[in-house]
C-alpha cells in the first residue's frame, strides 16, 4: 500500500469541504436541493477514498464497481477544486462590490458570484473529463524517434526498439488493454521490446490474466523488463518471476549483449529507486555495467529519468525511461517538469542522451489532458 494514500485521502476530504463551503453553501439556499448536492459530494468522496484504499486490494471484477466512479470523480474533482481556487482571485477583488449589496429582493450579489463560480468550475471539470477520458482510454499513439549513437557499430545501424512503459494494469485497465498494446507493438515489427516498469497496480493473483497477452510480444531479439516504483507495492519478486514465464527477461541491475546484423550493442537495466522505500535493493548502474566493453554502444533501461546522473557519470550512451506520464493531466505537467527535469521526449546530460516515453496507460484518474499516451519506437543510428 503506497505510503501517501492516508495523507492524500485526508487532503481530498478537506478539499471537498472547501469546495462545498465556497461553491455550494453560498450558491444554494438551505433546503432539499442543497442537502442532495451535499450528500452527493460526500458519496463521491467516499468512492474516491475507496478507490485509493481498496482498488488494488480487491479483484478487478469487484474493484471496478467503485474504482471507476471513484477515479473518474478524482479527475473531475481535481479540475473542480483547481477552478474553485482560481476563481477566488476575482471573488476577492469583487468583495467591496458584494459588501455594497443592499440585499433587497432578487438574487444577492454574493449568491450571483457563487453561482457564477460554480458554473465556471463545473464547466471546467466537465470539459477536462470530456477531453481527457477519450485520450486516456484510446489506443496509445506510436511515436517514432531516430537517435544517433557515436559508438554504435555500423552493422547494428537501424536497430529498432519498441519502448513500452506505465501500463498500470489494474481495476481500470485489464487484459483487453494489454492485448491492444501488444498488437500495436507487434504491428511495428521491432527488433527488440523494452518494458520500462510500472506494469501493474495489484498483486499477481489478481492480475496474472491481465498481463497474459505479453506472452505474444514478437521481436527479433526478445522482450526485456525493468521494475518501476509501483511494482514494489505488490510483491515485486512474484511479478519478476511471472514475467519470465511470459517470455520476458527482467534486467535487475544486469547487462546483456544484443547482436544485430553482426553488430554488438549492450543493453542494461536497473532496478527502480522506489525499491529503496520498501527496503529493497535500488538501482546500481555500476553493477549493471560491470565488464562492459566500452568500444560498444550501451543503452540503459531505467524506469525513472532520475537515474540519468548516474548513467551519465558512467558513460552510458542512451537511457530509455518512462515514469512521468508526460505529466498526465495539465497543469500537473509543470510539477512533473520541476521534479523530473523532463516530462517526455529526447534530452541530454553531457554525452548521455535520455528518451522518456509518456507511457501507454495512466495512473489513478482515467484522464490524460495535454499528455496523450504513447509507445515509442526508437531507431538507433550510427554516426
């Protein structure tokens, strides 16, 4: 169980109280309609808390009954609360105008402003859900990118890696979603498939069937996997063992050599830093690169972009990552950018390049606003 669920649940419940105080109470006179709206807010808050606490601890067939309304409301409420905070600025500026209201007959200025604020907040939340849900639940876009590596053996020129990350299989995304992702990847005919962590939101006994289509991934050199931070909440060793039975090779601070058209490329993978929160071994770039022939180009698979500093210090040519979701829901993108240094795409630290995919799935609310899901097909080119 993630450590942040308790404080997040409390914060969300307090935000519901704030929204009721700033939108519902001043906009609606005491009576049955206000009681109905108040009861609805309480019920939706309970659905949200249930999704947080129970969504990954119960079988998906059961969890779906409260996870869908809870997480959809989570996304809508994010924008509702954000809009409520933003409209506080003009409401504060108009306080002198409200105080001059004689209050005689009709709608008071205070109620007029409250209803206007509620309308703005409601439309914002509805628009975000209307735009974000189709984006999150639709097929990920296939993004192609060409990256030059000076050390790449010319014989391996054109090696194509399908980078898949952040499926977050669970109560909302199951076997049918995995099948769609597998079909999209196979249609690209990649030479190699790299799964960059955060595969699941639950335990093996609940989600083995959801992951089953991964068995059908097809590529010339196979499928490789590194853990994400979320795996460590759900008995990650069971998942590491299970993906092996699906024909997927975990790289746990390990390295392997890929021979492509006679040219050799090194592929390494590291454990996620989130492991350290669970008192498990974390990423060890030095261990993964031990024995590396530095005349060969090396690609490092790491769930979080944060590993980049160690990768650059070790002389890695290219790091492939996920984790950020591209920010998933704007303007949360700004916070992700501040924390991670990047949200998606290609960047560089020294001689080491970093490519970050937005991920194929989503975490929490089934919304993607300004950050569509993707699968990246990375083509490696020699100088």
